């Protein structure tokens, strides 16, 4: 009878409808099968039983969707993904309150996309009922993902993320056309294509009948996108089989075959492809009838449901080329159906590339906007198709958020910005850097505790011989990792080992690629991988590099050879695969393939084990399958361009531990300067994560039920601390300035100090801290939660200091020229003026392993810590201040979710008290830390004063941010609280 109970539970949780009482329905089925009535306690026991996987999968899916639901009437006033929402769900299911905690422990809340959205001029339309009634293509796409091995949790997360986008589009059946514009921000190589494929599937189901997907500027990316949509969404019945007659996946039946043929059924619309895997959009001429929409009732408009749902869908996958787009626009003008009756969705992949208008507005004639060629054609589409929706996708959004939002035909995301959560198992920028800052005094970096030590290898050539040796080292890593992949395949390991590639990126100039390819070909021939010397090199690389890294970083299920000898046979096999064909190197750039003696690069049609040499073609949107080894020395002056070159980001199933990044640390630049590309990437990673954190802090609604910020408010939240590396090349920045920023109970680290120079600012800052130090007369123990959730303690000197004294000190600090303290000052002053901030509990943590020293003649010895100052040419300021100790001051400041600081923090807590961490960091002129610490005294010029504070939670329980215009009449949003 337990099987009947399990089946009954699965049925109740397999639904998109509202949660409803469980007991009656489940017990009824059990009794109907001849069993006894079931008690609610028995149901709860089954729900939390980890062994009943079928139930757990269904419950997890249902809870994920119910947690995220935004428009259904049953959600009442509860916010998505909140504890209150989960309690409402339990209540509707009839779960007793005593079981809530156990259920939430078994099914914790999962991350959702961060959404910044303007209020929409319509009632919610994308309801669960509508999603269920029209879901043919979405259900088919879910099936494709499941067959590809996606976990149910990942598919559910995609379901939630795509619903967040589609519900912010206008209802395609809406009587009056409305053009919604949005931006979806993902991570480089993180699965954005899967998200927009899901959005397209749901949009087709909802009634959108023209889909235009704008890819990058190269045919390679357009072809890759077309094939993926064909394979995973459009389906075999909608495709001419001659187009894929040589494709291995088509021949093996891996393309989607719909359960019914949409061309011969009224249950789903057929798809008419306007582009193919080989052909970009071409003028239709006599074939213009392809764009004539089908009508059941000509007396009704196309958007009437009687006509809309039976009508077929047109899909075009078009690269961003002005000539191609002109043809598309010209044919769109010839459609006989009124254009404002055609529900269209424009997906702009890599939306920050080529789409943005970069014409200088200072040169515009009065009342006229001049546009770049591609932006003009996109503008023409938006102007022509008034019922079209525009959704841009990018990992580097800065160019898009700096677009003028008042330009009605431009692509500023006026209606929404969706920031996707970091996917599980994704290997991104943060995985190659150590974001938590220093490990602690005297702690050595190892492959286990340091991402840099595990995956990054420095390139610092001083001569040609050094360069050749470094290249050989990278090539050795490529061969050895290929051998390990083959070994794991032989052991039956799960993973994606079909492709194995190495990327060489030194220059954007096509003329240099051929010579570089020849150099790597010659290096391959001379490497001697079958010789004793070559095998000795690989053995040393295994023992000193791959073996310890894999021991620390490999998936527990991955197989590793017991000794190097076990790899030898696979080294030969790897070399055979890499060397087969014309040569081991493929040049990937704007030149035609026929210009090189090489195999064509086609990840879809056949296995690729090659070294790829290229530039722009390999740095925008294009997925380099199987990428394991990267040799990178190209510098650029734009942050978004540099981040997009990070092709080493992505999913590496079964071989994450084998990934290596060989990156230039002393790359020549203008005026004889040298640039550290690794530090440049680190700076961008920090800046982008800061930007995402700001979006997350200010998402949602305020007490008045209005958005805390809307997309227009986003540009001032972009902070760039890399003086030579600008956020984007766009000539136009939005004319807004942040004036106020406050988040009660949450700490903010003020690390944005300018370059050290002669140390005079350090002296000034220390002098400002002296009156505060004079009041830290007590010592006690505070607690924090580490990254594993364990409670740990630290000792600190502490004292209570008036808010006025703190304000007087911090207001005189000198900051980096690219950062503005003013929004924080305004929030600080407002809290004091409103009687919500009286004083601060100031904590000075005491390191356990370092002796105190005298700083600048201060009478009491003080603790000093190592905090890395970012080199001025890469990123000003310091690494994070008091990352671990923040819990204690947030507890003191009254954050309701941070009751973890221990008894002393609880004692110090009061509604009008903030919390502050004060640190003194070693900051000598050289990169080395202070040598005089052992002598017991240091110069104040060599010590940076750092602080983190949290305003009282009661001063601003809901985050607030305010803006003003930089110049009169610019139309910026003011005080978006």
C-alpha cells in the first residue's frame, strides 16, 4: 500500500495549479485502493524521507514553482521565495505548523533571479492557467533538457527564470500594443542560450508569432545558435532534412522530434524557418508569401485568439550585419497583416555588441538622433513592429544600461532587468580568483584553498626562450589533460569528453594568427611526446601540478590514475586525436577557412581535438566546446571586451580539475607600461559581483508597494575602479547621479581608497581614527558563521562611540577619484537627524598569531593585519575588510537574520546603535608587507586605516536608494525610494 501512497503524493505535487489540501485527496486514493485512511503525520514522514526519491523530486519541483509564483491570486501579499510564502504554501496544503521546520530543512528555499522592474501598465496575464493551457513547445524543450542530463532542479530553475522574463512581456492578445524592453544578465558561457530558448518556447506558446533572434556579428555564432534552436526547440518536423544530412546528431536521432507533427495538427502551431543553418536571412522576393499570416476568420484581427493560436510561427536567426538586417526590415514592411497586430519577440544575444548606438549625441542636429548602422536597423524593427518585445541577453551589461532611456526606438531596458543566478557547476571568474582576500597571516596558498594556485599559471617571459618554454608548458598541459580525459572515459566516468580544445589568444590581428598557428604547429612537432624526454616532462607535470590539483579539486566520482605509468598509453591516444587530419591547429578568425590548410571547425558535426588560434571570433558568444587549456596574452582597454574574452569560463563536467589558464602577468602596453592581465580580470570580477550585489540589495518593493529602483536608476550603481579599463566603449552615459544609499543592518566595506602615493593620506586617516581608538577600552569575544555554517569566534577591543564623532572622522577620509562617498554620507546624516542613529559599537579585531605594534607614536600597541592593496593600474583600494567579522556588527546593528554574534553582541545591540569594524593594514611603499613589525613600531605612512560599518536596521529596514540629475532638464529619476 506504500506504493499507492507514494503515487498519490506524486500526483498531488505534479501540477502548476495552486497548492491545496493534501490529506483528503491522498487518503481518498489510498482508501479507494483498499487501504486504511491516512493521517497527516504519515504524509509528512513520507515527504521528508530522503529515500523516497519519486516524492522528493515532485515536491521539490512544486515547491520551487510555488515559491516563485508572482501573479496567481492565491499568493496573497506574500513575496516570492520568502519564508512567509513557504508558510502560506504549507498552510494551504494542510501541513501542521509543527512540521514546517522539518519540511523547510528538507526542501530549502532556492535562489531566484534578481529582478529590477518598472511597474507595468496591465494586470498580470501570464497566469498558471494560461501557462498550462498553452505549453506545447515549453514541454517539448523541458524533455530535451531532461534527455541531455539536466537535473530536475536545474530545469525547475530555468522554468522560474524564463517565467520571470515572459510575464514582463506584453500579452500578445492585448487590444492596445505595448512594447516592453528588457535585459537579461547572465555570466560568460553560463547558459544564457538555454534561457532565451526557454523564453522563445514560452513566448510561442503564449501567442507570439514572429521570433527574431539577433546573434553576434559573425556567421560562426549565428550558425551555432540556429543549429541549437533547430535541434532543441524547432524540431525535425519543421526542418528540411536535406539541411542536416551530414550532421552526426541528426543522423543519430538526437534532434527533437515532437510527439505530434505541428504541420498536421491543430494542437500546436508549426514553425516556418526564415533562416537555415547555412543561410542567413535573404530577401524573400517571390517567396514573400512566407510572411503572410494564416487567418481562420478574416473579420477578426490576427491577435484575436481565434486567429492567433492556429497561425504558424515565423522564426529568423540573424547575425548583426546591417546589410542582412536591411533585407529583413524591407521584407517586414511588405507583410500585408497590419504590423501593430503581429506579436513579435526580438531576442538580442550579446546585446552589448553592435546593437548599442555609439554615435556622439553632441553631434546630433536639433531634434534628430543619429545612429550607427546596426542600431538603426534594430530601431527600424522596433518602430515598424509596435507590438514587438525586445529582450537583450548579455554577460556584460554596462553598455546597455548607459543607453539613453528616453530614446523610444533605442534598446534601453526600460521595463525590466533580470540578473540570473550563478548556475550550479558553473566555472566562472570567481573560480579562478581568490575573492575572499588574504587567507590569513602565514597561511600558504595550496590547490585546496586557492583557486589561483589550482588553475592559474603565470606567463612572464623575459626573452624568446622563456616564451617558447611557457608555450611548451601550456601545450604539455593540454596533452596531459587529454590523456586524463581518455583515462576517465575508459573507467566509465560521467562527463563530456567528446571535444578537447586549447585556446591560444595573443592578438586580434588576423595577419598575426597565421604565423602564430605555424609556431604552435612547429612546437607540436618538436615536443617529442613519444620520446623519453617528452614523457619525462609530462611525468614531472603530473607529479608537480595535475596530481595535487586533482587530489584537491576533482569531483569525488572522478577516476584518477594511481601512477603516471597508468597514463602513458592514453598520452599516445591523445596525441593521435590531436594530430589527426591536416594539422593540430585550427585558425579561427574572419578569414575564410580556405585560406588555411586545416580542418573546418564544427563542433556539431564531428569530434574536435584541436588547438584553436584566433581573436574576435573566439571572444564573443561563441562556445568553445571542451576547452581545457587557455594561453592568453591579449590586452584590451574595455572591461566588457576583456570579460567576454574569458572563454575559459563555462561548464566542465568531468574535467573541472584539469582546466588551466596560462595568462600574461607582464604584458607590454602603451608608453612602455606593463599590465597584469590576471589582476585586470580579478578587478572586473570584483566590480561585476559588486554590481550584481547592488541589484540584489535593491530589488523588490518598498513599504508603499512601489519598486525600490527601476531600470532607469541602474547606471549610477556601476562603479569602476580600474582607471585604464573603462566599463564599456559606449560614448553616451546616462545622465544620472546617485545621491543616497542606505541599507539598515547590512555592512558596507569602505575599501575604495586611492593610490598610496607618499603615504600622507594614511597619516591623515590614522589621525582621524585616534579619538575613536581612545574609547575602545574593553575586550571581548564575538562570533561569526564561516562559509560552512559553523560558528567561530574572534577577540576584539571594543567601545561605544557617538555617531557624531564617527561621522566627523569618516567624512574626512580621502577616496578614489572614481568613487563617491556622498550617497553614504547623506544616509548617515539622515539617520542622525531622524533620531535613528545615536552611536556605534566599534570593534578592533585582534589577530591570534600577530603581535601588536606601535603605530605613528600612538601610546597603545595596536593589531595590524595584511590586506592586499590593489595595484593602482588595476583596481584601487583594498581587498575586503573584515569579511568574517561582519556578522557581529550586523548583529549589533539589529539585522533580524544575523543573530549570530554571540552574547556580547546581543548585549550591545540596541535600536539606535550601528556597528563598525576598524582595521589597520600593512601598506608600505613596496608590494611587500612591513618589515619593521618585529621591532614593535611602524610609521603611520605605512599603515592604511580601513573600516566597515552597518547603520541600525531600524534606520532603514528596507533598502533605499536615491538619484538626481547631473544637469538640469536631463530627465533623471529623483529619489527612487
